[in-house]
């Protein structure tokens, strides 16, 4: 067995114990499942960027980054006087 095969087997075992072994693979119960989840999430982000345009996608990220468990990003931006240019959200 090659070292690569052994490494994949070890990662799969860790994933089956509930550890996240692939960035973006949270929730996958095997190495393969985590790889597919991460790929799908990446592809979803790319699609959203294409829909909104790069500037809109970045602006959406700013807005989302302001959100807390108590209030949305939009509410916090209004409260703190931070401008979010939603005209950049190309649909």
C-alpha cells in the first residue's frame, strides 16, 4: 500500500469519528463525503459571484461580516453608520 493510500485511509478514519479533515467539508461522515461537500460549497460561491458580479459579491461579504447573533448585518451597518452599496448587487 502506498503512503498516499495509507494517508487517505487515516483521514477517512478520522472523518468517520466526526473530525473535519477537509477544509469546507464540515458535516461529512467520510473523507469522500467531505471532499464532495467542500467542492459543492466552493462551486456555489463561484456561481453566486457570477450572479452578483465581483463587486456585489464583495459588498455582500462586507454586509454578512457585520452580522451577529443578535442583529443582521444590515441592522448593524445602519446602527453604526456603515454604508453598504446594494446597487452593486447585480441580479
